[in-house]
C-alpha cells in the first residue's frame, strides 16, 4: 500500500471551507510499516471521569493488535488529542487529526455534543469516525460507525420493564442539559405513554452541575414513583449522593438510568446506588470467558487491580478490532475502503457477539437491565435472548420492516 508523504497542511486560516470539503488525501506514515489513527477523548474537564478509561481501552486494543502483528502488516500508531470536555475543542482537534495528521480513522468522542461538533469535519472531508457511546439516535451518517447502542437497544426494553415488572407508573425524567438527555427524554415520553404510564416532570441541569439539592427536593414533592435519569458525567455522582442524603430510598423510589455505569458507581461509592437500575448491553458482571479476559487484561494494562470496566469503554475497545477486521477484509485502510467493507463484520466482543449493520453502520447488540449491588457491581435482572437490530429512528416509527436509514442514506420523507 502506498501512502502520500506530502508536508503537513497548515492549520488556522489555511483550513478553509475548500480544504475541509476536499476528499481524503491519504494517511501519513511516520515510519515504514506504520499507520496513524486518531484517538480523541477528554483527558481534562468534567467528562474525563469517563473518557480517561475510554482512551485507555482504545490504546489497549491498539497495543494488543500491534503485538499480534498489526493491521495488514502495519503497526498502528495512535495520535492522541484532548477534547477537554468542550465541543469547540473537539472540533478543533478533529480538524487537526483529519487535515494535518491525515489519519484515515479517528476513535473518539463521548457526548453527543462532541459528536455533533466533529461530524461536519468527517462528512465534508470524507473521513471516518468510530463513535463508541450509547446515544439518542436520529442520525444516519455514512462517515460514522456507531458502536454504542441505539435507543431501541436500551429504552424499548427498559421502559416497559419498569412499568410491568417494577409496577411504576409516574416518571420524573431528569437529565443534563444538552442533546443526548433531551433527545432520550423524547423517546422515553413516547414509550411511557405507549405503555400506559405518565411522566410528571422533565427537568435539566447544566452538564457538570454539582448542586442537586433543589432538584432532588422537586423529585420528592412531585408525586413520582420512579426517576428516569439521563444525567451524564460527574453530575451523576453529585445527583445520587444528594438523592440518598435527602433520605430517598431506591427500594421505594428507584433511579432507573440510561447512563450510570460502573465508573460512576465507583466514583460515588456503591452505597449511593445500591438498588437502582441501569439499562445497557454491557456490564462488567457479564459472566463469559471473553469478558473475564477483557477485565483482567484491562486491569493489567492500567496497573490497577481494582479498575472497573463499563459499556462505553468496552465499545472503545471492540471498535478498534472492528476497524482492524474491516481493514483486513478490504486489504486497505482508507476511509472509503473501510466504509465499504465494514457492513456485516462480526466480532466476539466482551459484550457478546456483535455485527455491524450494513444499512446504518450501527451494531447489533443484546439489551440488558441490571440492578446495582452493595459491592459496586451489577446483577443482570433481564436480558434479550439475542442481539437485536439497531433502529436509530425507532422513536419516529422506524422498524426492521420499514427502515429510515439505509445504505442509500436517510429517507427523510418517512420522518
């Protein structure tokens, strides 16, 4: 494979609209037999509580792949940038990786705000982003491989389960104030009403907000019997602690979350979350050889025998392997070749068997619901029998028989 050896493109004003919309020029090899890839997460700021582990899982996968011979005979070299928990910074760093470093793929972003900020760079430049986070759906890009869950792989099972199994009928919806929580709230409301329950409130506080006293008081006075949480980042820790500090009990008024994972439980202390629930395809407690090996290897990689794994960081790990498999299938690493090859690619991941949907570049995943225990780990209380098809527009009527997002793009007439 031949790589361009042109000089770096200049940043700043040189990265005008014409440069941004130009096609992929080819990756730069810093040394013979290497291929550069971008790694873009927040090493600083409020979201680093999650994104630090996501970066480490990405680098662990790269190290494993290199130790096994690399990709198409080349060693993979990560070019690491810090998004600093700020969408504007994410955009700037994505532009640098794509236009200056000329990487053929970037593994990164956690929040939907950061994904939306970088998306124009990848679409106009015809480059490729691997996005690892469970998200709100309603996106159909041919320049993104979505390795987290779509809403139907979390909420379509979770909301009916809360109503039918827990017997809860009055939802207080609370979230951080940006795209993901607000869009997830829309999906939740539809499902709540479809299943014969009601939502009594829909409230938001800014991302990173730490003063939850007034919000928890609202919850206490609302008459709700369950809290649906779309709170993100270090705000999760402050929220759960205040919830318990005001005398609320998950046994009678449980928090049911779309975001809270092992990493936030470890940060807050398991006593604040014990008895609450989360819906994810992946939990550290999945009892399979693949997952046990993954957890052990991650602890060795981080030199931390108590390190916890969680869904978003596991997705970071497996998406590097999906990229590798597509590159080997295509015998190339250019974005266009990967996009053309990755549909249908399967991988036995720590979460179980996954497959890239060729229609929408999301993953087939197995929905699971877990209750948090006193030791900080989860007990899986419900799981689908097999991976289900991702439907990013399920809230708007998309079904497996009536797809909105296909290999041809989004059919907006169906929205």
